[in-house]
């Protein structure tokens, strides 16, 4: 896979792997340390950063922005992604966690993200989760307004089913450019439920989150057979570790997912990036699938 790739015909050009900032507040970095981390992954070639308004109890984007303020020119080398549409109890006034995809809310949260990250536009905005109360016309109005104002260049969704994707797309005069979904050996529904089929049909690359199963792949006893198989394949293809094999397994999918790397350790990010040069043959890919699911093909 190329180091940079256009994620769809009308979409932006992103790095082939993405740095995810979901756990930024857990990294306990000063703004100076975070800036150094950002510069390091950009120098590697990972120029795309994934955020959401709610990450870190609504704190991650602001922390990222404080680091970016130290070197504003770095923004020109990066592509910033954010998501909105979930309201958590970390925000005052919310007595219950809920989804919200109303026009005014989407616009307000996007403008908040722009302020927090000290930027005048997002390269990509996603609806974070499907909302049972989403009025597709109203949500589309938000996207159109943000596009016309230049505050958001491209739009997509996250965790949407194909029918939910198609509904929102039907109300827009421009193409949704991606669906960010969970893909890993320990979570495989998107591979066969039509989600990645739709991505292929539209020639649209999905973004893959929780590639390592949120760390469960390394810690839970039930995945010991999977770890052993990953280690065997690592030896066969010359991988340095099983993380690289997992990323290669995901990128072997014909929809060409862009894996999101969730680590704040530049050594792990650099190691993950090396997976771009690894190739699994079909039988190695299915051996990993079987080790994860516990059964062979029907």
C-alpha cells in the first residue's frame, strides 16, 4: 500500500495509516511532548490524525490544539479528522448519554472542535454513531452548511450500516467519503455484513478502529491460539511482532482499510507503520481468521 492514498474518488488524500488520539489524556504529555510526538509521526509519513469531540471527556481536542499552537505551521502538513453525534454525561446538562445528529448541534460541535484545535477547517467530519432519531434531511443540512462555509472539506460516517450510509448519502449533493468501523481479528462482523462490500462497491476506503481489540488481543486467555498463530505468521513473513501482522491482515482486505494506530508511544507507531511493507498470502490470512473465530470455513 502507498504511504498516501486518496480515500475515495471525491475524497481527501490521507496517510495510509492514521494516528488516533482517543486516549490522548491517558498519555499524560505536556504540550511540548505532544508536539514532539506529532512531529515525529508526521515525519514518519503518518500525517492524518483522528479525533472526536467527546474523546477524553471532551478534553482531547483542546489538548491537541494547545500543542499545535506551539507550531501552527505543522497544521499544513496534517489532515485532521473529527467526529460528533454522541453526547455524554461528561458535558453539563446531559443526564443520560445519548446520540444527537440535529443540524444546530452538529454545526456547534464542529465549530467547538475548530476552536479547540486552533484550525479554520476540518479535512473530514464524521457522524460518530448511528442515531435512531436522525432526520437525514436535517443532518444533511448541517453538512451542506459546513461545506459551503469552508469549515469542513469532506464528510463521512462512523459505525454505520450500509442502509444507514445510503440514507444519509441520498440527501447530499456530494459523496460521503468513508465509513470508520471496527475491524480486527477479534471483531470481524464488518467483513461479511455488507459494510465492507459497500465500501468496495463505492471504491471508498474505510477507516479501521480498534485494530488490536482495545488491547484484549494481548491480554485475554481466549485469544492465546490467535496469538500463537500470529507469531507463527510473523516468522513466516519477517514481521517484527504480532501487531504488524494484525495491521497487515487488516490491510489485506480488498476494501483497503486505513488502520488507526491508538498508541502514544512513537516506537509502537513506527513499528506499526512498517506493516505497510508486509504481505500475507490467502492461506495465512485465513489461518489468522480461523484462530480468532475458532472455526474453519463452512
